[in-house]
C-alpha cells in the first residue's frame, strides 16, 4: 500500500501497488472521457516545487490534481524566491508541509526527494532528481507498454540513446528488470549506462550493452528512445558531435516487427524523424497522453482517495 | 602483543588504545580521528609490531580522548579487525572489537558531487553497507553504490 507513503524511487512502489495504479489509471481515463465532475480529492492540496524547469511534468501533475477536484499551490519561480535567499531545501519542505497534503518535487541534485521526505510527514512524490530517478514517468511508461501490448512480462525492450544522463531510463531499466524483460541498451560509448545501475540489475534480467541500432532491433517489442539532454554537457562541441549519432527514421521502422511500439519521453530533438509519426507503431504521443490518468491514479492512491 | 613489545609504548592513564590496525594504516586512523599536531592529545604510535594473528600490525594510543560511534564505524572500514580499549586510571575499562556496521553515518562524504548530502542541508551523509568484503555501500540519498576506495579516498 502506498497510502501516505512517499514515492522517491520505483522501489517504493511494490508489484501489487503497480497493478492497483494501472487499474486505477484505466478508471481515471474513463472518468476523464466521461466528462463528469470528479471530486475524489476535493479540498486536498498539492504543492509543486520545481527547482529546475520541466513544464511538461509540472503541468501533467497539476492537471491531474485539478481533474481529481483538488487544489494546487506552487512556488512560482524557485530561483528568485527562497532559494536565492539561501533557504535550505529542508526548510522549504517544512513550509510546504504546513500548507499542503502532498508535495511534488523536481530538483537538480540527486537524492533531493529522499531528503525532502525526511522533513515532512506528508507524502513526497519525486518528479525527477538530478540524473537519478523519475518514478511517475516510469509508472506511466510501464502503463503504456501494458496498454499497448497487453503485458510487460518477458518482453524484449530496447533502450536507445542517452543512457548515461537520461533520468527516465534509469528507473525504467530497474523496473523492467523486475518483469524479466530482455533488455538491450544501445548508446554511443560515451553515453552508456552507469556501472552502478548495471550492477543493480545484476542477474535479475538479461541485459546486453550495444553500440549500434543496426541489426539489433528485429525482434524488439518496445523501442524506447531518449533525448540527449543538452544541459548535461559542459562542452557544446561534444553535444553537437553526439546529436544525430542515432536517429529513428523509416529505415529503422522497416527493420522492426509489425506489432512493436516506439516510445519516447518527449520532448524529442532529432532522435525520431517526423516521418515516423504517421506509423501506428509510433506510441509516444499516446504515451504522453497517459501522463494525466496515471498521475491521477498515483496521487489519489497516495492520498487515500480511492 | 608480547610483554616485551608492550613496553615499547608506555602505558597511558586515560584514553584509548586502538590495536590490531593493519600495518601502515595507523596514520590514516589518526587523521580520521583528527588527531594531529594541533589537537592537543598525546599520541603514542607503534608501527609494524609483530602480531600473533597476522604478520605485522600497528597500534595507536591517544591520551585523554574518547571515540564516538560514528568514528568507530569509519575506523572499521580501514581496520576491520581492530580492537578499541578504553583506559581509565591505567586499567582497561572496556574493550571492543570493531566490525563494519550496516549503516555508516556522518564523517564520510558521498563521492557523488551531485548528491544532495554534499550541500548545506541539515543532514549527515549516510551509507548502507551492501557487502563487507570487498566493501560496497549505497548512499541513502543519491542511491549510488561505491566501493571502499571510492568512499575512503576523500578522507
Ligand atoms: Zn550520495
């Protein structure tokens, strides 16, 4: 049960919790489509603290809370408010604790959400910290795979792109390893998965670390493409030389199975050519649309709404 | 230690004796305890003393000094088989065998520069020990795993 508990890493969500969230997300989806008024979390307040910009994630959380009938408060611009006055995260969290029922945090430093959860009795939801974890994105990704392909267990999943800094893939890889997925990790050598993560997957799942797309995706069920995050590079030349070193276009599509899907956390840069969008296997916009019902399910589970 | 060798370092009235330190690591133990030129403690040190258990060892005696639990846990990383004797009025009041704890709190810094525990937040660093031999520990905050040399390198 995740009621009243923080979700900092995907490990905080048990297998049963995941299944409950999936079921609840399906219900939320139906509720949204029905157009009926939802008051599951009426009079409850969510506080969003975004220490680095991520409009997409913030809007998804805020939309989810509004849909549930709850209220949202947010620190408008963290950079100009308490942080620049030197306030610790711990103190900001103590304040948010007093004003809200659930706290959503995104922070550039790794471990920030865990630290936050130690300074409040309210549940904290990690919306991404450093190059660490982003569990709600992971749940949304798993939900998408399940919805698109009917199951997750045993699937052949290929992750492509920036596997070093890409925060979304790290928690996804950990989660997939619990589903006995056959995982292929394709990236330029300088953007390979960190050693410590590979170590954590251990022998739970079969993992192959590869350099090229070519000849490696014919049997793939899910091709998960990630973006290269420009802000992670100190040297702009390094960024330029890497971008476009892997790209999914119609040629790549041709080598894939008919009943496979392509996912991407969005926004994309050059990793997926626009021509791919027309193909039924392009699942990334459907994936993005799953963000709101999945986050509705997570927030209401955490607050004991359903 | 044989009686003969005991005489090489004088007995102390009050303080601590750390014995069975791996040969050559005594200085590291002292720096860990911040015992040095300016600390004001009298230190006796014996390096490469013959040991019954394993070849050679180091022994450290520090007068009028106590050790905190957190310090012991970090010493145990360098000297997993060390013993610490607490001396009062020339007598051993208590003797403890060190062992690497399940949790290492404080003193060590997280080697991950991007970890929140390295900022001015009001928390101590904290590592969960996953394996003792070889040492492997996970930061409670950034969740990264580090080997012994990575953790101790910054001391
Ligand atoms: Zn850390």
